[in-house]
C-alpha cells in the first residue's frame, strides 16, 4: 500500500537538506537570530545541529517553519 502525503510540503526533504539550505541562505549568525537555539550560536556545525534537532521536536518545528516561509 502506497501512502502519499499530498498536504505535507516537507515530504521527501531531509532535515540535512533543510539545515544546509538555511545555512547557505542565512549564515549561522542570522539563523541563530531567527531560531534562538544554542547549536546555531555556539560552535555551529551541520552535524551538531542535526543531532540536536532530531532529539528536540519544538526546535525542529521552528527550523522547518523557517524553511517553509523562505523556500516554499
């Protein structure tokens, strides 16, 4: 059985793609101002950000919302 997600604009987009694209567009400093989380402010990296965002649903929701607002 195939399930399609017609109403999910993030379907098929990885979290790594989202973070990488946001960093390329905004840079770490601006991204930290837009989404106030420590992994964007102190010694930021894609790897550490992904680790934090995968464990923290509220932060992931904010990052996904920023992505949708800027790249949808």
